[in-house]
């Protein structure tokens, strides 16, 4: 029987200070059991040459996971990240695959294209379903033949690129709708990797919160407050529709509004103006608790469980 993996501490990159990524994109944690499973699958896939498709909601840390896969693969080339939704409609072909000298006058970057820049390394395509079908067809051909025909060129150029793609949608449904190429989905199928949303990785919430708290406190030259036990329960009971991105924002806000050495539930400003104590903060800063506000609050995922826990605690305090 294999010995179980010990939980890894916070995973950061050695050049994090030089990275253009936000604070949240410089760290991963693998404390929750579901994160352990993701880590094990990453360790299995990283050294293999096959492409990887990361599926996860927005804000879960898909790009950072892709960077970790690249680093663990020990490929000598660069990690090149491309947002498919940001590619120019007119020049996307040249941006991705490059162009021959004199063949292009548009505002593209490298003549080699993103594929040429990632040669020997990893090309990360975020939200791959945003690529138009014509570009998906050319992408599949390039990946299968391992050579690129640049815009305006007559001869293809060999490339050695490992693809890591990411999506927040079900590509199978996109294929049925005629919006995604079935052949490309099949090409990516064997390297499927699901990154669960933060609400399903409850064991990761506290370590990430403490990391964000420490980093922002250091950046702002503030003392690092403690996260109270009931605050931790509120963090772990919230549904986190914005995932890690929202967690960082909530912790940053709490650091700025907490007046003492402890962060309390009322310092947590969840999306929709809901605080960790279950109140709704109005524009004037006062606490408004109307029947309509309470009904709206109770309809939010996870809030009913938080309310039950709060009522139980209040009963214990009164007894």
C-alpha cells in the first residue's frame, strides 16, 4: 500500500515577484482532499507529451495550474499564455501562427506568432471555446502535424509545442451546438483535468485566506490580524461564486476595514453587499435588515446553513 501524500504547503513560484500575474495567480494550495486528487492527476499528466484540458469555473486558478504543469514537465521552452477571447478577429491567424516577412501590416506582435514563441515549451489557451471554428480547424491541424504554416508563407515550419487549454464551459455541449470542433475535443479528451470550484475545496479556503491576508498586509505595511473562528466558519460556509478571485477581494477589504487585531464576520463583504455576519450593508454604511433583504439573502447558496449555525451559536451563548 502506498503511503498517503502529506498535504503540500502553499505552492508559489520562485519568480513570483517578477510575475505580471495578480497575487491570487501566484499561489496554489493542496490541503483539501479534492485538491490532493487534482495534484495527483497533475503529477501524472505533467511529464507526458499529451495536451491537457483544464475545466473549471472562472476564478478557480486554471492558469496557475497550467503554469505548474509546465514547470513540472521540465520542458525547456517558455510558458506562453494566450486569452482566446482577446485575440483580434482580423489578425488572430497571424497572432497564433505567425506570418512571413512582408505578409502582414496589422498590429500583431512577434512574427513567429504565439506558437513560435512557445516552441519547445507550453502554449496555454485560456477559454479555448472562444476560438472561431475556422481557427479551431487550423489549430487541430497544427497540433496533429506538429508544423505551422505562417500567414503568407509557402513552406510550413516544424514546432514542438505542448498545448494546455482551459475552459469554463462544457465542450461536449458546445460540440452538439455546432460551436466547437468535435475533432479538437477528441484531441484534448485524454488529458482532461477538472479544477473544482472553491466551494467544493473547503479545506483550501483558510490557507488561501491567510496567504492573501499576509501578502496584502505586507504590501500595505499593516500588522497581520488574526482570522476569528466564527470568521473562518463564515468563509467556509459561503458559496464563493467568484472563487479564489472573490476570496482575495473579500480578504483585502476585511484587512482595510478591521479596526483591531482580529477579522470578524462583519468585516467580510461578500458579493451583493452581504457581510459575513449575514447583514446587508446599505450605501450610507448603515445596516438595513428588511423582510425583502432577508428573503433575498436566504435565497443565496450556503446562506441558510450559515444562518442555522449562527442561531445555534446564539442559543448556546444564551444558555
